[in-house]
């Protein structure tokens, strides 16, 4: 589901997930390549929750429907946790993607390849706009 032929997301779709936190690596690469904006990589000892919190500190919330290309899309992922009850699962905000076009998100999950999915079909927890947008619109 690419927005249009020749779109910048074409270069990433189909790439395999690489290393730990492949979604973060993909988003970092997109921002560096297309915005010249570099977010930190995280130490392998950082938990996913720490990585998300540190990375999101310089961003501001965006209402659904007002997303723009390159906004971050934070998503909830079920995690095993026997301390929360008999089901042993809780949802944690540990997945990130990037808006490819209004209503479309480029992301990659462990063991899969990068793809573009509809925003409405994902477990979105929040949308964030980065510091490159703080001074004005693109």
C-alpha cells in the first residue's frame, strides 16, 4: 500500500528487520536520509520502554487526522507479563513507525519486512511531531 509510484517509502518497503529494535532503526534511517535529523541509537541494555521515552522527549503530540509525512507513530505491542493476571499479557508502547502519507504508516516488526499499512488498522497509542517541525510546517 504505497502512497504513489516513486514515493520515498518505496526505498524501504521489503527491507528485512535488522537487529534489536528494527522499527527504531528504520525510523531513524528515514529521518536521517530525508530530514537530516538524527535521533540517538540506544544502548542494548536499555529497555524498549526507556528507548521510547528517551526518543519521544523532544516531540509533541499530534491529533489523529492531523498527521503529516515523517511524524512518528507510536504503537502498542502485547508483551508477556505473568504479574498482571491470568492472561499474562499487557500492552506496552514499544513499536514505532513513520507516517508515509496521510493515513499510511511505514514500519517494520521483528522477523518481518518493512511495509506500509493503514494507520487505522494499527494499535496506535499516539502520533508525535519532531523538532524539525517546531519552527513551521513542511
